């Protein structure tokens, strides 16, 4: 996919995702598509360009919106080593922190211990 076509796909996917009910599985799937397209765009466009920085921020933001918090943290960590402007670096750090906070706030499943006795065979 060429750069122009990829940009059109990203814009179209964002508009589609934002039109869906927030938090619905349809919206999460649509934002997952946005994240994948933004990630592809970030791989093509250098981090030192405005478009590259926007793509990196978009991939992390869309990952958060899709509910894929672990992926958001992974992408933010990967992109933070790129040559970014100070503003983009700070925003990526904030997005990473937001995703990490959301992960920490998730309810852990209840695991009840089961009593058992070991016996020799």
C-alpha cells in the first residue's frame, strides 16, 4: 500500500471508529484497525518528521482506545527510543503512563485456593 493510500485508509478508519459507540466491541475492533494502520505508517515514515510523530502517537492512542493496553505500552516504549521532538516524547510518556495505570487498575481474577492432600502412590 502506498503512502497516500495508507493515509487515506488511516483517516477513513479513524472516522469509522469514532462514529461507533464508545467502549463497544465494534469500536474496539475499529480502533485496533486504526492502530495497525498507524503502526504501519510509523514504520514507513521517519520519526523525525511531523507525520512520523503523529503516526506514532496515533498508534499508541488507538491501542488504548481499542482496549489493548499492553500493546500501547509496548509501542510507546519502542517509539520513545526514536528521535522525537520533546513535545511528542512527553505525550508518548503520558500515554504510556495512562496505559500502565489502566492496567494496574484492572481487577485481578479471584482465585480461591483448593485444599488437597498429597499421597504416596
